[in-house]
């Protein structure tokens, strides 16, 4: 019985954290895109894309795990891959002109 309660608590924690990541990541992506539109800077466009990818990874990793029923490991792998790609794009954005 304790295991079920613990699993439910963990699932709730994951949902809360993933929602927070979605909100904050969405805001950062929005403001980066807004700055790109105002300046036309390709670096800001890449920055927005990078944060968007990271936010998408957090959303998909949690969604696949909790809603689609894939294993937690697969959800974490999806999240990690998209976080890696997003960080690579953000790194590029810091060096772009």
C-alpha cells in the first residue's frame, strides 16, 4: 500500500514540475521570439529555438511516461536527447552573429 501512495506522489510531483517547466520554458521561448522579431537577430532566433526544444523535451518526456505509458527510462531518454539538442542550439546562439 505504501508503494502505491509513493508512486502516486511521485507522479503528482512529475506533473507539477513538468507543468512548471512548460510555463517557464514557454515564457522564455516567447520572450526570445519577441526579441528576435524586434531585432531580427539570428542569435535570438536560435536562442528561442533552443529553449523551445528543451521545453518540448520536458513536455514529451513527461507525457510519454505518464499518459502514453512508456517506461520512465524511455521518457527520461526523450527528455535528455531534446535537452542536449536544445542546449547545443543555445550554445550556437551564443556564438552566432
